[in-house]
C-alpha cells in the first residue's frame, strides 16, 4: 500500500523537528503543530497558541513556506525550520517582544546554536527587527547537527512547483555567501536538480516547466485625477471623465 504523500511529507518535517530539538535544544521544546502555508512575505513563522483541541489543549503553530524548499539547498531549508524553533523556544522559555519578533534574546539563542541573524541573509546585516533572516555559521552547532541528519539519509519528499520568488534571487545570496567562505550547503537546490518534465501528449520533446516563476504583480489600471479648484483627488480609469462634486469643475491629471 502506497503511503499518503501528506503523511510522508509531514513525517519528514516531524523527524527533522525531533532531531534538532534533541541536538540543539536538549529535547526541551514541547510539541507544536507544523504547517505548510504559502506566503510571498516570509519563509516561515511562529504563531503562539494558534491551535486548540477538543479537550481544550492549546499549542503553538510552526509554519513553513514549501516554495522555498524548492529554491534552497536542503541545509538552508532546514535552517528555516530551526529559525522558527528558536521562536518556539523563546515563546516557551524566554521573553518574546510583542512589537519585535527578533529581539536580543532571540539573537543570542540563534547565535548559540550556529545561525547568524541578518535581515539580508548576509554578514553585516541588521540582526533585530520585525523581518530578519539568517545565514548558517560554518562548523557551528546547527551545521554539525544538519550534517548528521543528512548523513542518515534524510530528504524532503515533495517540492512546491510555484516559486515565491525568482530562483536567481535565492541563488545570488548563496553565491555571495560562498565568496565569503560561508557556504555550508553540499546539496543542490531542487529547482536545479529535479529532472525536466516532458509533455507526453506531443510527438516532440516539449518541455513542461518544472517550477513556475512567481506571477507578475498586478498593475493598478486606474489613474489619479485632481480638482483644479479645491485639489480633491480621485481615482478612476483613464477613459472615464470625472467632475468634482463640490466645484463642478472637470477633474484633471495632476502636473
């Protein structure tokens, strides 16, 4: 009987959580509910007291964006899991700041386990604030724990085909880290290693995109008009004439 893809995927994430909990947190982290959610704004997040059971038990959520699993080497993808595990640790044992997701206590714990906070994902980046990423410290505790897990044959079984950002953006950061001697990943990003797909419905070797690039941002079709008399603004389609309701003057494009 074929195993459910859902069980296979979430079992892999739980295995990774348990491994890093034991190696980096002395097995002290309590259970949480790991979810996969797509969001172009972040690779992962921690949401305190998000879920409740029928008997009233409340647990935290640890959310991950599966699109980045496709774009990053496995070592980097798993570091996002651990980044959120540090938030989980702080929520359970530390003092999280409600107005600042990444405070000094969080920074200290990240560095202690071998992840260096940086808003750019590169050295010299800002370490605190609402939006902070990280890079992996070579030979740090995380790098060693991750190498141990991968040495046991760990792999992620499924990859999101809809990329949240262009693959080149992610690759550039990894290249800059490599130039500074900070590249620890030994595996290829899945976007580079997954075999191209062939369209079986055609006689020719027609390629089907392995990974889809993010859609172009929607452009607002409206234009801004302003009353020449009272300067009240309004938005409308370019072909729609407007008259100011107060001055009865035709509204115009501001100069």
